[in-house]
C-alpha cells in the first residue's frame, strides 16, 4: 500500500512515499492477513467474513482479530521495548507458524508473546517455555458487535 508521490499509475518515480487506499476484495480467500490499524483504515471493502484470519494490530495497545468473521480483541503483554521495527513481520510470521500447530486463541496469544520477546531481546532464539509463560499475560476476548 505504499506508493510513490505520483500514485499507483505507471512506473515508480523517486519522491516521498505515501499510503494510498486499496480495494480489500483482493484479499478475499486468504488464510491469514495482518495489517497495522493505520494500514487497515486505508482498505476499502475489507470483509473479515471472507478471510480465515484477519489480524489488525495497534502495537502494544489492544488489537483486533477475526476468525472467519467472528471478532475478538487481544491485549498484548507489556514489555520494555526500545525499538519496534520488525514487530509486524514477526507477529505475522509467528502467528502463521503457531496457527498451523494450535487453536486460534492459543496461536494469537503465543504470537503476541513471541513478538514481545523478539522486540525485547532482538533475537529469535529463546525457549518456548518463556513464550508460553508470557502468553498467559495476553488476553483475548470475543466481541459481540462486529465490524472493523
């Protein structure tokens, strides 16, 4: 969703980058889709019912997750972090891995914990016992009202 200052038509041109909107129907049928809340706000026609898992993160704040259209909120465990670069990539990758191995809520908690540990230590090699322990501090709750 990053485009050059000249927009999405034609070849890229040097200049400032800006976020532009996209038609969310192109994501229909995906197994897992992740976006930061600022990116998700630029997507038109995004239908959580047509994506198996949609994750909308807000950094360390409460995020939203959808499983086949059913909405949940999740609250990541808080850890001291100096730099958040890479958080979205690690969150998506770890969720995708855990989701193959665990039920949705457990995968969401573990991915959130794994991401927090990565941001805290800047390594990807730490014991799964630590991930599981931190995952207990991640809360996931179903939401009655739907919508993004």
